[in-house]
């Protein structure tokens, strides 16, 4: 199986009924460097981790957090720059709705991971998932969308 068959689609988000691909390419990275000149600040924008357990019956699930609404807008704008659909951040701010923020955050996270992982890394994760699969993990497919975020920066 080819890698393109495993990961055929780019990460997408719907804004005002229109789907847009989110991509953290060079244009997005330049925008992020302008918005956040400090590399440590850029790396700290997006965090992933398991929530604290309240009880043994709670199944651990991945949580994704962005520090603030302004940070989410900045990252979403950077990820959408390649589409040229939003000439400036104000246009994007006017187009997005708070009830869709979780979808935007998940898309930002997935696109960020996808931009950092090499095709070889993604393929190795898929193979490891298939080889080490257990009954608990049956049906689980490792993709850029569910691969752990490792906090790498572009610079």
C-alpha cells in the first residue's frame, strides 16, 4: 500500500459552509514567525495531552488546547493563507463562529502534526500500529490527525 493511499486527503475545516484545506507550509510558517517572533512562544501555542483522571473508569483521551482565542485565530489564519480566501485576519474573524472552535482547533493540530511528520515517519507509525495491534486497538489507524504532537518547530 502506498502512503498516498493511507493519507489521501489534506486536513479540512468548514467556514461559513465552505471547506478549506489547512496547511502549514512555508507561507504559514513565515506568518507564524511574524506573529510570534519568539520560538519558545510559537512552540507553546498548541499543547496536547491526556486530561487528569477523575476516576479509574474514565478512559484517557487526548486533549488539545490553544492558549487563547487570538492564538487560535492567528494559527487558523496562517494555516489558511495558501487558500487566499481571507485577505486579512479581520475577514477571518468575521467569518468564524465560537461554536466551531473545537473543529478549528482539531484541524490546526492535525495540520500542524502533518506538516512536521515526514512520509517515512507516518508510514512507520502505520506499520507499528498494524504489527503491535491489540484487541483494544483494533480498527485504530495511525494518521497525521491522531499522531502525537511532538512540539517540533520549523526553525
